[in-house]
C-alpha cells in the first residue's frame, strides 16, 4: 500500500515517518505522474495560499480532483484541510473544492498561540495527541460530512466518505493513530475497488 505526501510545502518527512509507523509505504510526491501509483494521498500543513499557488503551477489541482473522483482517500492536515474545503470564509474561491465544509483560516490565532491537547476522536479508542499551530477551524459541515472531533465545541476533525481532514498536526507527535485511521480508510477503499 502506497500513500503519497504532497511535497510542495510542510512537514513531508514527518508525515512519511508517521505513515510508515501506521504500516504503509510513504512517498514524497513532487510530480503529478506519481499520483497514478498511489493508493492514498496526504496534503500536509504549511501556508494554504502558497500550497494552492504551487498546486496550480505544477498541475496538481485537476490531477488531485481526478484522484478523488476515483474514490482514492485523501487526508488534509491544517493547511491541507483548507485546500480541500469547498468554502473558505472571507474568500471567493476555494482550491480543490473537494469536501463539503466551510473553513476559517488561522482561527486559533497566531504562531505564539499554538498549543497541544488530547482529543477524543470517533473511531479511535483513546484520546489522540493534537498539535495546533496557526490552525484553521471547520465552521460548518454540509450533508454527508461526519464530525470526528471537536475542541471547545469547535469542529477540528471530519470525514466525508474517502476524505479526511484535521485542523491540527498529527504528524508532529509520536501518536500515529490518526494516520492509522487513514491507512485503514485506504485499505477499505482498495478492497472496494477490487
């Protein structure tokens, strides 16, 4: 099972390490052609506007939309969540427009307001360690979206079919269970596609 990490910006090596702890092969994705050999894709954090520009520049927008249309799982963390959303508060256009959510950028404040906490996540037995760094917030979810976790009644993890997003950085801890959850999604999708 091969899971790619979009290597345009963000904690690529950390996502690959955590994916491999969860039992899948992690691959840094720098070219659109690499998507064809993948079973799942992670879009890491960074700066969403920059990631969006780089995705456009290198032809990833349509390629990732096609990847999603094939039912292949995609996991967006922090800025990855923003680029996957159908609606971004205060912006007219979205990036990938994949997931039926509205997000607010930097909702948890600036870099110095970063923090760590333990979160209950639906489908994972024990609380997950979550690192919030200039984190976005899921303001609202549309039809078909399941809320997996909240922090102070704010939505921070959600799933819509083969799409998974988190406001926080699960790759910056030794807790790989959210990646394990995603690897399980990829396994299920491979079984259904066979």
